[in-house]
C-alpha cells in the first residue's frame, strides 16, 4: 500500500520530477533552436525587425508603468473595502485580461473614428497600441493587488488601522503589494512583446507584427523562427532578473496560507474614492472601447453571417479551449503535487512557470510546425491536428493551473495526509476521496482561465490549425480588415458575450471556494 | 490481542541543519497514561510523529513489543499497523466529508466491510455523544463538536494507544474539562492508553499519571507526574509550581 504521506514527503525526487516536467514543456521549442544553431546562411532577422523590436519595447515599458500606477491602488481599494457595485466593477475590469487585445484595439479605433479624424489620428501608432494594451495591464495588476491585499491577515490590517487610520491601511497595503504588482505589470509588458494585434490595427510596426508577416504573408518560416528566437531572448533578458528577484516574495505572498482573512471594511469616504476610481477605469478601459466595438451594430447586426461563422467555428473554439484547459489542468496539478510544500521548490516552479508563460506563443507553435513538417504521415494526429493546437496551447498555459494548484495544495493542512496515514487510508483512496474533490474548484477555475487565454491566443491557432478548422477569434482576426464592420461587430459581440458568461462562471466558482 | 508497548531508543531527528530531537529514550507502558510536556518548539509533536510512524528518525529506533518498527531513515511498521489513534492539533478533519464519513474513512485500514465500518463508526459517534451530527460537515459544527469528531475518528479504530497532539489548545476551560473527562472515561471503557502532548501541565495533570518533559529537543526529566512536580528540574514545571502556589 502506498501511504498518503508520500504526498508530503520531501526528497530529491520532487526536484527531478519538476525539472522533467518543465523539460517536457520545452521539448517543442528544440527544433527551432536547433535549426537556428545549425543555419549556414547566417542569422538574419530582416531589416525592419530591429526597429520594430524597439517600438515593442517602448510600448511594453509604457504599458507596464501605467498598469502599475493605476492598477495597484485600484486592486488595494477593491481588496480592502466593501462598496456598492464592487463585484460588478471588479468583474468589468477583469474583462480586458480575458478578451484578446486586438478586440480592444478595434474598439478604440472604431471609437476614435466616431469621435472625429483628430482623435483617430491621435491614436494612430504608439498611443493607440499602448492604450489597447493598458486595459489588460490595469486588469492584471488590479487582480494581483487584490489577491495580495486579501492575503494580509485581519490582524495586520487592524494593526495598521489602529496606527494611523484608513490612510495608513491603504498606504501600507499598497507598499505590501507594490513589488508583486510591479512584477505583474512587468509581466504584462513582456506579454505585449509577443502580441501582434494592437500594433497591426493602429499601424505601429512591432516585433510580433513582423513575425506574423514573416509566416502568414511571406510564408518564410525560417525567418519567423529566427525572429521568434530573438524575441524570446529579449523576453528572457527582460523578465528573468525580475522573476528571479520577485519569485520568492510572490511565492510567500500569493501562495501563503491565510490565518484569518480580513473582512471588507465599510468607510464612506474611502468607498467613494474607490467607486470613483474603479468606475472611471471601467468607463475608460472597458466601456469606451466596447462601445466603439459594438456601435456598428446600431446600423444592423449581421445575424445570419454571424450564425454561420459561429456554427463553423464554435465547436473548434470550444475544443481548443476545453482541450487546452484539460491538458493544462492535468499537467499543472500533477506538477503542483510534485512541487509539494517546499518553499524553495515552490519559488523555483513559480519562476520557471512565469518564464514559460511569457514566451512568445509562436515559439512553441513554430516548434510544432517544424517537427510536423518533417514527421511521417502516421504522426498527423499528434502533430498536424486539432489535438496539436490543444497541446501547444496547454504547454504554454499550464503554469496558470500550476500556480492555482500550488496555492490550493498549500492551503490544505499537511495533517490531512498524516491522519489518512494513521488510519491506513491508501494513497489512491485519499486522492480519490479527499484530494481530487478538494482540487475541484481550483481546477475548475484554472480550466476556465486557461480556456479563455487559449481562445485569446490567435497566433498559435493561426500557425497550427488544420485547414478549415479555425476558431472564432481567428476568424475575427482574419476578416477584420476586409469584412463589413457590422459583421466584425456582430462577431465581436458573440465573443464578448461568451467571455462574460465564462467570467460569471469563474465568479461563481471562486465564490464557492471562498464559501 | 495484547496491547503493545513502545520503547524509544536514543531517538534523534533533524531537518537539514536543524536538530529537533536529541537522544530521547523512554518507555511507553500499556495502561499508564503519559503526558509529554514542554514549551512550544521543544520537539513534542515531532516525538509523537516518530512514535506514530509518520516520520522516520534520523538516528535511534522505535520498538513495538520489543521489535523495531522505525529505524534511521526507514519506517518498518506503517502507522496503521501500530494500533494507534491520533488526534491532531488542527484536528485534520476532511472538510468535504460528513462527520460519519470522516470516521468511516478512518477505518479503511481495518479492511472492514461497508456495513461493519458504518456500524463501528456509528458506535464511535455514540461514544463521543455526537451521533446527531453524523450527516453534517465539519465546517457546519462548533469547535468543541469538531474536537469530538476527531476523537471519535481516533477511537473508532479501537486503538491500544491514543496520541493526542495538543488537541485542546484554544478551547475554553469548560469545553476542555468536559473533553478531558470524556477521554478519561473512554480510556477506561475502551481500555486504551493515552499519550498527551501539551505545553500546559494543568491540562495533563488531570489525565496522566506519568510525565516527561522535553526542552529544546532533549528529555529533561520523566517519571510519575506528582513526583516530578514535587522536585521539578525543568523550567516549565518550576514555573508551573510557582504559579500554582501563587494562586489564592
């Protein structure tokens, strides 16, 4: 009989298991690196790529700075105080993190067009691109700060309140969450480097845009591969020092077990400020672009064409999202159990997971493309099918499930396994009766988040989907330049409604976890 | 079946560079309730985990009826074969299961049929006077009731030794007294021996006739509780005596 204490036992096998897990996740990138290493015709990335990379870096830095400055106080206020409409405002502000950035870019562009030529010109290039990403940055930083604030204990907050009132509570909470929020902002900044959408829509040449042109317009996969490697190097160069510095702190702040969760305080003055700030942000970064996105519907919705697109792509969209979610959750939770309760291994997993998550989606997708192009026909189900899309998406997104899994596992007392061992409960029964049901909610949340992120990842689907098996966001992305704006708006509406439904589901799931 | 007795021989436990227990030797005799007293961080819970077989010692051994059951780095007899029940400091109730299922899952090691395990679990609930809570979940009952569920789960296996790892800390005096009284009566009726780990000698004195004091991982003194209190060598018992004499 295998003892449940195995789940708690430390040992070098945990390090070996986790290292193997991450090594498996990196396998698809090897062909790309290998080809670049053995290339005989030099390492040219094209003349336009380097200036485009410069543009991308400026956008990334601006977005990170704005996200940090605005998202941190919003998250702290949302985490500390109870006020009218709190749940709705937070949910609204979470939307930009879950909907593809190119939809927000279309929204901003359309809104500016309605306002006038001046506004439209003002948004062309850098400002529009940065603005489209800002919603996502503020959203992620706000949610991270909210989680960090909620990880403070009630007594810590009370101590600050006794020391200097609400002002001290807010200031100390901001200081507590500043590093984590800064890291989250930095990570979003890095993520923007790999996202071609907003730059393409607002006419700014970015590194990701150049890469997209290389493989989707020039069909030069070797050039795209080299550009992808340079982008990966830039991402690692920017992200690794920050991750290495902040991972231990993140590990204790976000994965820590709470002693007594703080109760949301009621304070009329601060609540007014919180409502004002969150409403302003929701209006600027959600409602305004959303209005621009959906305004063409006033001229009439293309119901039939939208229905046709939905029936053609709906199943694939669900399959890619669900398949990626299932694979990522399974792999992520196994990795979380392997990481166990060791603080060092937890921090290492967090750092490696973040580094993997930040990689350009094309790095893994192009790896699959290269392997698939040389593979025999019998490998098609694995390397040239819809399963390939799911696997590629799950490979990059499993750190989300790993993170939630580690957080869940550390919130379970180790005495549960000890009690099971004392009573002779076999590990299998303990897993089936206790661990799996207790992992149900975090796994469900991870499934939904990974599903949404997978749906928003247009690049991977574009590179790997079998002919005729596109997803809904990819269809919007490919038709947005040529199709009538009423059709684009109708498709966008369908997507946003689906995203909101998933958001409501997440809210319910998280609500049950808290309960 | 004759109840076992345990012998701890020169036990040491270290986690990395941190030594938690150093050279602890003692006998746990059947029928003699023993308290393990000492300040927080003194190694009491570690000693209990070594005795239960939840951890293997770094050095020394644990013997059950004269046969080795734990050796350095190896657990020879798994916890559920040591005829032990254990109540954990945080109770370790599984929150997704009902009270009855918590107790019934605790009987898995006994290889009983479903009917038998349900019957035995219900008996334990009756013994602890919580049969009315059978279908409730741990989160839906009070702290005192949760303590009794943990106790029921431990006694349901009909243990020879009941290990209590500070389960009463944080309870009010009345609830604590009632629970200790219940443990005392259960131990008489069900004939098990108690090993109570606590940092509060007052909690132990009403239940245990024998005591051992652990300070900074070392066994400072052991023997009949009253004798130890008469001429204490350990800091904790000296303080306890001083405070008791001050009481008006």
